[in-house]
């Protein structure tokens, strides 16, 4: 069966959905990999390395002849329309926002898998692209803050005087937040964190952070380990309880998210304005509306404060900014998922398997993910 890996189409996307290592893994399963020339160049994987691993490198991907298409970002509706009915696609599909593509995938009879929908159970951990990419994003967020911060992160005691350590506050202690805590700790900062899921307190401590208990947490735990949105009165209470912690922080990193909903507003402009001049705020939720008021995805905004300004960073495409390792992890997720459905060189999804069924977005002309199907009906 022919498995295609194309150059990503979205501007600024530097990752690739396969690496020479995963080409070898998939070739050993009896699949034939077709890699579009240059697909891995920006991630540091040359055409020659793909060829050596057993792939055929071609100038343009023959969409009409593929049995499987691997991708990072959602494919375009036009690309979906070129695939044959029954073709399997695997990658991030952003079903909540890319409704045109979902409609095109269903209309073309594609069996599409959206890795965002992968059930978060231990058996599926090796396929969990949200986790692997959040790890990259959390790490990168701290580095983005550090290069903009006009002071050191670690404590220095030198002959010329003592430099105090930076105080880093992380809001939202999921996969990205925990990675941000660990990275800031390794740089020598003093780190504290808050999450509305009480269960995250131990995880924060295990990464070396101090958990801030705000007493708004009851019943914030949703299903599958995710958070539930707070009502507006509790959200306001959370903001007022967070205010003194934000004012005391030099670096604020926000990662709070609720699946399928806009990001919760945790930090108002007044709270940012209470920080010291030179402080840096990195909002990882900028693309989904932002945790910080006034954030602009993909831009730095200077918020005036006494004696200078605070830099508010709308972090965008952070995983793509580290394309080599982000692709290495992502490609393994994709390859492990494809391997789950491959037997004797044939790709045949088994919908009795919870991991396969749970990740499926469209199949046989229908949208199988109920919330996306409902969103499409509302839109129609
Ligand atoms: N078992 C598995 O395979 C597996 C894999 C990955 C993650 N998980 C778990 O899934 C859960 C979600 O992780 P994620 O990184 O995808 O989360 P996410 O990206 O959906 O959200 C990030 C964090 O923001 C927090 N948050 C939401 N609203 C908030 C608010 N108002 N204030 C403060 N924090 C708020 C959430 O609780 C979460 O920890 C975690 O419990 C994680 O450990 C499990």
C-alpha cells in the first residue's frame, strides 16, 4: 500500500509527518512510503536520508494513487477532494475550526483520523501527538521568555554582587505547563504554578514547582483528566486570587485550556500592568483566544507599566519553531498509530478498537465525531 508524506502547506509550518526512522518502521510492516521532495528539509531530514531509509522521493505527491496520507496540520479541502474514497489520513485535523476540510473529507469518503481525538489512555500514549507537541511548546515558551527578559533566571552570587533568581509563575499545569515548570527550574528560576484540577498539585511538586492553592478548585475536574470551565463568578474569583501572585512574578507563562472551548481568561490587562517593568508574559493559549487579555497570536505587545513596559508574547507555532525534535516525536506518534491498523502490509482500521474508533473523524461518507457533526449541522 502507498503511504504519502507531503510538504506541509500551511505558511510557517516546518514540521514533517515522517522521518527516516519512521519510514524504516513502516517499510518493515510492508508499506511503501512516497515522500514529496523537500518535505523534511526544514526539519533537518534530507531527501537522501528518506531514500536511504527505503522511501521513494518524488517531486509531487500523487494524491489520487495514495492509500494513506500522513500530515501534520489539517489538509486543505482541495487536497481532500483529490484523494480516492477509502483513503486513510492521519494527522492533526483541528476538527473544531477546520469544518470546511471535515466536510470535504466526508464528501470524498475519506477515513480520516484526527490525532486531537485520540483517547488519552495509557495504551495510546505512544501515539499521543497533543502530548508530544505540548512538551515541545512548554519548553519553548520558557526559552522565549528567557531571551526577552532583561535579567538572569538563576541566582548568582558574584564578587560584583548578588543577582536574585527570576520568579516564574505557570498557570495551567497540563503537559505543556509541567514542561515549562521543569525547564524554568533547570534554568534556575523559582517556580510556582496553579491549575484548577486539584490532581495537578502533586505533579507540580514533582517537577520542582510550588503549587498555589486558590480554593476555587472544587468540581473543576472534568472527564478524561481534563478541566471543566468555571462559571463566570468563580472565574472572577480565580482572577482576583491570582492577582497578587501575578504582580509578584517576573515571568508569567499561561497554558490553560478547556477542550473544544475558547481559552479561559485568567489575567486581565490590569493584572499585567501590576507586574514590574521588564517582566515577560508568554501566552501559550494565544491561538485559541488567549488566557491573557490583549494578547495577539504571533506578536509581542508592550504593556506600559511604571518605569517601562511588560512584554506580552502571543506564542504561535511554538512546536514548529523546533521542527527537528517536534517532527521526530510527531512522526513516531503517527507511525505507531498507523502500525496499530496495519497487518501483513495492509492498512485495515478495526473500529472495535477504542483507540481507532475514538480517533476517527470521518468514515464512509459520515462524520463520526459527534461534536464535529453537530457543529457542521449548526453551520449548515
Ligand atoms: N493518560 C494519558 O495518556 C494522558 C496523556 C496526556 C495528558 N493526560 C492528562 O490530561 C490532562 C490534560 O492535559 P493537557 O495538557 O492536554 O491539558 P490542556 O491543554 O487541555 O489544558 C492545560 C491545563 O490547563 C488547565 N486549566 C484549564 N482551565 C484552567 C483555569 N481556569 N485555571 C488554571 N488552569 C486551568 C487544565 O486543567 C490543564 O491542566 C492532564 O491531567 C494530563 O495529565 C493524560
